[in-house]
C-alpha cells in the first residue's frame, strides 16, 4: 500500500492549530489583564503607603516639636534638684508628724519598773524611723524584758543594745536602737507617692487628731 | 518547508501579535509588577516604621506631659510648703522655738527654760534650720499633754529628742515633778536663697 502524500500542500489539522492559537491568545489576554490589575492596584497601594508615611512623619515631627517644648524646664539637673527638695520636704513632714504621744504610750506600756528611760530620739533613715533610746536598768534581765516587750508591740523591730556601761551605782546604762513603724493612722494630705509632699495638712492635718493616745493604747487613757 | 514553518507562515498575522503580546506581558511582569511589589513591600516597612515612630513620639509626648504636670504640681506643693507651712523668716522661727513653746508650756503649768539656740543653713538646700533646746519641769501628765499639743498644732515645729531628768520616769504618773529637756527645731527658707540648689 502506497503511503506517500504527493500533494503540493499536504493536509494538516487546522482546527487543532486554531485551538492552540486561541488558547495561547486567551492566556496572553489573561496575563495582560492580570498585569494591568496588579500594576494599578500596587501603584495605588504604594501611593497610599507613601501618603501614610508622609502623614505619620509630619505628625511625628510635630509631636516631637511639642515634646521638646514641653520638656523645656524638665532638664535632669532641674528635676534632680526638685527631687532632692521634695525628699527633703517629705522627710521634714515625716519628722513633724512623728507622734511622741504614741511612742511614749508604747514605751510606757513596755518599760519594766526597774528600767528608766533617760533619752529618746527618732531618726529618719531612708523613710524608716529608727528610735534611739538611752535607758538605765538595774539588771541585764530587765533590759531583755524591755526588748521583748517592745518587739511584742509589733511596732518595734531589730531591737538591739548598741552600747552598755555599768555605772558607779551598779546600774546598767544602755544605748538601745530599734526600727520603729508607727501605726498608720492617716495619710497626711499632700504626701502621696513621690509627688512632693507639702502643705499645712501634713503637720496640722487630720493625722494628729487620729493620733490620740487612746486610739493606740488601751492602758494609758485617752487624749491628755 | 516543515509543518511548523508552514503554520507560522500561513498564520503570521495572528502568531506575531500573540508573541508580541506574550513578550510584552513577560516584560511587564519583570519590569513592572515584580519591582512594584518590592516597592510596596518597602513602603509597607517604611509605613510600619513611621507608625511605630509616631506611637513612640506620642508615648514620649505623654510621658513629657505627665512629667510636666508632676513637676508643676511639685513646684506648687513645694512653694506651698515653703510659704504656708514653714516659718516665713528667721524671726518667726525664733518665735516658734521660744515664745510660742513657752506659751504652750504655760497652758500646762510647766516651768519653761530655753537653752542653746542656733541657726544654720542646711547643706545644698534652700532651707535653714533653727534649733534649740528647752527645759520643761512639771508633772509627767502635763508634759504628755504639752507634747500632744505641740505635735497637733498648726505650727511647723519638730521635737527631735526628749531627755528625761534623773528623777523622771515614765512610770511616774502619780503627779511627781519631772524635768524634761526637748531638742526642738524648725525650718525656714534661707533669706536670699543661700545654698539654693
């Protein structure tokens, strides 16, 4: 059987070629649409982002300018000076609001009969009161009794004798030191947090009124 | 002529534009879409940095405002303390530690004697300290009342130390006479701002 094609224009499947070309055309058109959409969308997005950046940068510069103006007068040396003054004022107010009445109530309640108080002074150390006392006792045991009684009040801690000396009459003179936490009766107005505390309320406010001896001491009676 | 060449020759009018379109699209992808994507990603980073920078600036601003408010409040409170609470002058401080205390002592039938008195500026402070000691003699109960009166008064006077005389005793509340020495102090703004920070 003869298989050669002797025609001058051999037959091929034109429909298939048309289909392929049509498919390629469709892909090309889809790609074109995709590219156009992407370019348009991305361009808009980029423009919007640049606008955001510009707006935020301008706002940042504006706010920084305001901040700089606000910070005028808030330089470190100024604030440090203010802090020192505030701490000093707070310390003075703490000393002023120290209640001798309450302290004497405690000491009067706890002092054994054979121990005599000679001197007492509170010292403010880093916001904490240390009470220094000089006492004279007949026997060392009396001192121990006194220390234990002070601790039992809950207002005194770290009660120690820093120096002891036997006197000519045989009595024992001791320097006593104790951390003292006065009962919280009222917060002096104007003395909160690390804000500078001041104001007449501190020495003259409600705290002393609440600090009547009767409030903290059931034994020595009420207000003198 | 091969079959493909023949197809190309016969359909050149369609094939060529198609090829051109495909090449153009590839070029658009390579030169337009991909760089634009990168550019948008960069812009997003930049926008993020700008936003976080703005937030940081706002926080900083808020912090500065808070500091300013607190500083102003502190200034006001300190001024109030210096002018309304503390004695206004050395003379007033001297009055407080002497005559005022004496008048209070008299209320409670206490003998009153003043001792040393000194005024010294505090180091690195606007304040000066006026301090002295006073000797009180009276019953223990009266001395307690006097101390209570002093500590609840409006005046800014600090009792720094209490010394009981040899005969004094806290247990002695039966009316015996007790001698007590008080170290007292008050503070005032140093005139002329000496030692001011």
